[in-house]
């Protein structure tokens, strides 16, 4: 008995095999494209972890790591056993947590900025606003400080303007004060990173099903109702993922911004944990203690990330891993 093959099924099978092979090739290409980034992550994020050994020895610059005396957890206990170091460590932790607290309170700003930006119908104006708010992210903090200094210094634009209109007689040194330093630093950071942080939300908005907006329009919803009942819920998943990442980085404020704005007057309030590690390790040549503090910060950040992820999985039923 001769079996016959259905040509239609044969063509469908061939198309299925072609699609499967195409997906495999696409997956291989994507993996090869990610290899340089994986290697960069390995060399710049994991290889330097070898330096954690400095926190367990009494290391002095210029000497070999392996010739240094092993002291165990001595430098980890120093912030809790020495009164002066404890007070200093608590002050730095206070600055770090307050600064991160302002950042977490401002976490929804990029989301709402992206929502209102997406509502701009005139595309040229929207692109112009997006470019102008994204460019500051690529400007170094040294240049930002130069701009702020030219505006707020004793002979800066603000003082000259206030004197010219008769509001003040003597110039005010806005930068030589510790009052409101946490809020001003948060403002500088928000201005610099708002546009860049909104890019991910703009991508998420583009992925929302447009039929939802059409159905809402048929039901008589206005623009703000569409934003509140469709766009915002569509962005909450992205928002919570980024929020969990921010919680994991709550002790990592970075040091560039605070390093350039630090001075003798605001030092007590502007020195965050990352800047403290730099000051202790590089300026103070206390490399072992600085490494121990940095290691403590990394471990706590990892625990916070896992805790936030577990809490999100328990409450929302969703997690990032």
C-alpha cells in the first residue's frame, strides 16, 4: 500500500521548521551580542571582589597584600567598638539613609514625567523636551558643579541679580551652608537623571495595548481618565521592579556628586557612605577599614534586595527573580 503525503501539511511542517531554526539563529545572535557585556560585568564587577581580602588584613599602601598581618574581623568591629568611629559611622549612615529616602520619595517622578510626555501630541516638541531632559545625564558632576557655582557663588548670577533689584545689600554665600543640603542635592540629582530614568517608562507605555485606549474612548473616558485607569496600571509593574532595585541600592548613593559639592561647612551632612569609603581609603590611607565598610555596604544592599524581592512576591505575587 502506497502512502500519500498531504502537500499542505508538508509545507506547514517546513514553515514550522524554518521558524524554529530562525528563532534558534536569532537566539544565538542575541547571546553573542551579549557576550561583551557579560565579560565587562565579570571583569569590572566580580574580579574586583578579590580586593575584599584587604578588609581582613592590616594593609599598608606599598606593601604586598599577602605579607600583611591577618586581623580577621577587626575592621568590621571597629565602627561598633570605638566610640569616635561609632559616632562617625552613625553620622554617615544617617546622611546616606536620608539622602536615599529623598530619592525613594521621588521614585514616581520619572513615571509621571513619562506619562505627561507621552501625552504631548506635537511630536517635535515632545522630542525636544525628551532630548533636553536626557542630555544632563551625560554631563559630568564637575560641570554641574561649575554651573551651580557660577549661579550661586558670591559673585554669581543670582547674587548679582538680587543686588541689582535691591532685594539684598550683601551677597549671600548659598553654597557655604549646611541648611537644606539634602534637599538641594536631591534636586540636582533629580534634574540630572529625570529624563534618562523616564526612558524605560516611555518604552513600557509604547507596549500598552492601544485597543484599551480605543475602548475607553468609546466609553467616554477623557485623557486624564485614560492616564489614570490604563497608563498608570500598565506602568506599575515596571515601577515596582525599579523600586526594588532602588531599595537594593539604598546604601549606594555614589560619590561623584557629593565629592564635588563637599566643603568644610557642609561636610557633616553631605558625606554619604560611598564618599566616606573614598575619604577613608584614598585620602586617609586607611584602606583596610574602607574596604570593610564597602564590603558591609555591599552585603547589606544584597540582603535588602532579596528582602524587597521576597516581600513583593508575598504581597503582589510577582518578583524579579
